């Protein structure tokens, strides 16, 4: 089991190191190291995805989306599945991935490190925001956030907004916890990074953890495999509203091409097949324009969170 602080520091360190040695495979005669200000028009556009849930078939699922986008843009588009959001952010920093499907916190990190730009966001049930939830077993006896003290916390990814940034911030505020080290060692007894929201929920269901923090409501994605999960796990509480996940692009990508990418994705709102693909991959119901200002609440939460860590 890996400790919360260690994983967070490794994630930030990995992103920082990537800034020192970027490369630009996949582009032709327009390379940029992120500092030159040059714009690039790659011969092949690479879109990066990280499964928010356990999905061995995501590459096949996103291929029709990549193919259709390629048709709209008149250029080859590859859908590339990344191991985690840290790897995706690093790849965008080196321009080996040009378009990234990244959550709010991942976008904030990518924007801070590399100037990555948000262009679009997901819509779910008509809303551009969502909440994180705390899941515990219904028979656990855990009734309040205070009851989580001394328990084992499962979360999906170290750069997940709903997986740990907003829950950690909420717990630190509510219980006057000064640092993430105090949160992991003096509040929780242990933490588990599971690699996905669904796996975090399953860890609680199977007794490997006491609480999971996930997007709302991950249980609905698991009912086919775990028929009674809605009854077996209960929602203990929620965080404040979080801006939805993004489609973001590298800052070096040609601005005219970026506009074409944005227009193509927005046109998919009128294409039932494309929206179904987005729903299959990330539970998106629609695609909307987005701006950096919408993610200010995440930046502010991150600043508070970052200040509590001693590097």
C-alpha cells in the first residue's frame, strides 16, 4: 500500500522532471520544446485518454472517435491510452500527445507546468459541474466524516480531482489538519491508490479499504457486475461542486488547428454515435466550450493543498 503523500510527491516530481527534457515525436518540421513559442501542425494528431474505470477495451472504444475527428480535420488522428494522468500530462508537455482528456486538477497541473490550454469540457445531466462522494459499506457503522479517522482510504489516481484533491482539502479544513502528511499518518491509518474510481469502490466493497472517494455516482457503472452494490455501499457525503473534466491542448498547437478541433468536437453534439462513444468512455452527455477561468476554484484548492506540503 502506498502512502498518499508519497504518491502525490511522485506525481508532481514526475511532471516537473518532464519539463526538463521534452521531445516532440509525431510532429514534422515544426518541433517545439515548449519554450520557443513556435506553433506546430503535426502530421498526426495524438489524443490521450486515461480510463476513469477499469477498461481493457478503451483503445477500441475511442478508435471511431479518432477516425471521425481525423475525417473532420483532414489529418490522421490517433487515440492513445495512457497509464495514468501523470503520464498524460508529461506527454502533453513534450508534445507527444496534442489533445488530452484530463480532469480538472490534471488540467491545472498541466497548465501550471506547460501552459496547456483548456478548450472544451464535459456536460453531464445538463451540468458543467459535479461532486465527489465518499463511499463506505452500508454495514460499516461509519456515519460521519469524523468516523473516518483511523480508517483506510482508497482513491483512484494521484491527479484525480474528485479522487483525492477535493476530498483531501475538505477533510483538512473540517478537522483542522495542517498537512497532507498529518492527513495520511494521523487521520487515516493507510491509503490505497487503485488506478480507477471503480476499483476504489470495489476495494471498499471487498473489505480492502474503509472509504473510497469517487465521482458521483460510480456505483451505477458497477451494477452489472455487482448487482447489490447500490445497497452494499452508501454515500457518506459529498464535496463542493467541481468543474467537469476537460479536453485540453498543448500551448504550441497551431491556433487555427485548435479552433478546427474545437469546432469538430462541438459538432459531435449533433451526432448520436459520437456522443455515445463519449458516454461509453467518460460518461459525457454533451460537449461544451470551456475557459481557464472556470477552473479557478480548482487552482485555489490546489494552492491551499500545495502549500501544506514540504518539498
